[in-house]
């Protein structure tokens, strides 16, 4: 699997980042099998969050074996120093490690939340303390809405975040305002040599009211290999600024995403876009939920 430099952190991260939201509601056996599938495919970057149900607890038992083989990131969604400090310590306990490589300010999707995170007594102060004490190696910011790129650009003005995790897929790129906001974020990220990672690559549309949810994702994902491969090719082949993309929050889709990463070399971004244009109900969702 291709690896890319994780900004100034220097880690050579796999372009597929294991989205451990997929472990939030599964048992340990299913979690272990999915984690092993990722490792066998060459995935060396794992991304989890305190808010992902039992996901940290499912990852924890594997840490004694794999901790020195992976880049480990988690997130805090709390907004005050005290709450975030407590949650970061709890995450380390649940993950069975004394440090993570990256702590991310989770779901910073609007300026109101950015103010809470970066203001006096906000959660960023807890992350800085954790970094100073060797509990975390770096500090990042994430978000999941249409406003995320512009909010993250403002975030980089306020603090020198080491990484940004923001939405991007082909459908989003066709929205002129989103494309402009994303371009401004890329410029800011490159100026600071931060890492830029993305989510919602295989998001197809929101679940319809009353629709039976066939996957544990907060949106209806692409599940046909042709479209997953096209979405992956469009993103990775056409966006060298991206260091990696998080896999969907569903263990049953991991294998298809691994296949897509392997097979994407045969598609140009333009070819991939043409394939995705075939999908009549392709409408990227914006929900304030992870991955």
C-alpha cells in the first residue's frame, strides 16, 4: 500500500487510515479480525475517538502487540479543559497505552465550537498539557460539515495544528463554495506543513427517512466495488496534498476499500469522475457525525 508523509510529523502513513468508528458496536472477535485485515493490507495508521462507542476498548487489547507498528490517533469531543483532560486520560486507559501519536479536537464544525476549543479554559489547553507531558505527540482538528474547511482554515490561524481531518469527495468538489473553501484550506495546510486527511470518501447520500440501514455508517455508503474504486481513484490520484483518507465506519466495507486502493492506478481522476456521474442518487451528506 502507498504511504505518504504525514506533514511535518514525518510519519510515512498508509493512504488508507483505519477508521476505527467501525469498531464502536462490534464484539472483540469481529474487531480483532478487522484490525488484522487492515494490518495485513499494510495499513499502519489507526484513527479512533472517545465518542466512538466501545471502539477504544476494542483496540486496546491489541496494543501490546501492535503499538510500535502503528501511528495511533484518537479524539476528544469535550470543549472545556477539565472535561478534555479527563477524557484524554480515559482514552489512554481504554487504549492500554501511555501515549497516542495524535490527539484531535473532534467535530469542530463551526466557529462557535472553534471558539470553545481555542478559548481560555478550552479543550485545546488540555491537549497542549498532554503534549507537554508526553501523553500525546501532536495535536489536530477534525470536522464533518459543509463549513468544516473554512472553520479549519480559521483554526490554523489561531493555533498551529499538526493535522486537519476534513470532508472531501467528488460530489463535494462540484460545489463551487465548498471547492473554494477547500482550496483555501489546502493553501493554509501547505504553508504550515500540516497533515491533511479526509473523510466521507465513499459517502453516497444520507439515509432516507424510513430506509433500512444496511451498514453501521451515518450515511448510505457506496458498496459496489466499481464506485468505491472510482471514488478512491478520484481522491488519491487527483489530490497529492492529501496524506490519507479514513476508511468508512463499517468493518464489512474495509476489504472493498483495500481492493480499491490496490486497483485505483488504472483510473485517471477524470475517468473516475465519469463513473461516479453515473450514480443518480449521489448527494454527499453533511451530518455532524464521524467518518
